C-alpha cells in the first residue's frame, strides 16, 4: 500500500504574520487544497502537523485523513519526516513525501507518481521538472523507512537520497510543478500574477 505523507509542520517563518499553508488556492487554504488533491489518488493521506497551529488542523475539518503531531518539528524538516514515517501502518509498502507548500502539484501529477510507483515498487521515485531538475514529491519504498527514521536537522531526506542514488528513477512532471514552493509574500504575489485560469486542480 502506498501512503501519501503530507508535510505541513513548518514554521512559515518567512511569511511575516501570514501562514503560507493558509493562503487561498482554488477557493480554500492551500493545506486543504493539497490534501484534497492527494485524496484523489485513492491512497491514504497522513498529514504531519505542528502542535501549536490549531488553525491548520481546523482547515482540515471533515476530510478523511490521519493527522500526525510532530512535536519537534521546530528542529527541522527531517523531524517532521520522521514523525510521519513513524506513524505509517505496517501495511505501507511505500510513502510519497509531499511538502504541503507546493501549489503547482496537481492531482494529475500525484496520479503520475502513483502509477510510476505501481510499476517500480522497490525504487525511489523523484519528481522532476520537465527539464529534469529534481524536486518533489519523492516516493520511498518501505525498505528505506528505517533510514528515514534516523534523519535529523533541516536537510530533509537528502542523506538517504545521496546514499541510494542508484535506486532513484526520475519522474518528469509538467513545467516546474515539481519545483515551485512559495516561502515569502513576494513569492506568492509573483505566483498569483503568473498563474493562468486553466491550471487543473
């Protein structure tokens, strides 16, 4: 079973008094929109949340998902990742790691990743831009879960990727979908200004 692990425990510290995961995208907070896109794949969704942002949890009201508390999320992304992996059931044969702050990742993109995983279930699958630049999401097989549980700091899963680079299969997604993350109000303003009306949800 493939599980989708949505990382939503970051501090959003570069947004000033705004929370990037609460920015409106397709008529809802980004976090809710990303969860709904993930749920279209049919895979179970686990959402890693910080203990001190009740508004993020409230934004998910009514959605079928498993919330995961990352009490040490302030120590870096790897700690959120560890909390999420630790919460996965034993039936999970792979985990798709998806940062929640990537609004260009569509439901079709996630379906592409899931299809690729079904064809190569023991590989690491890494989404790339259309030109081949590595990004997110990344799918890890369960054989690497123990390695993910040893991570620390703010470098995410880079160490695991580096140690297993021969197992990585790139999965191209359209344009820069796999690269777009928005960390500042300026990023958001630029993205909104460039967005067309026909981006699928």
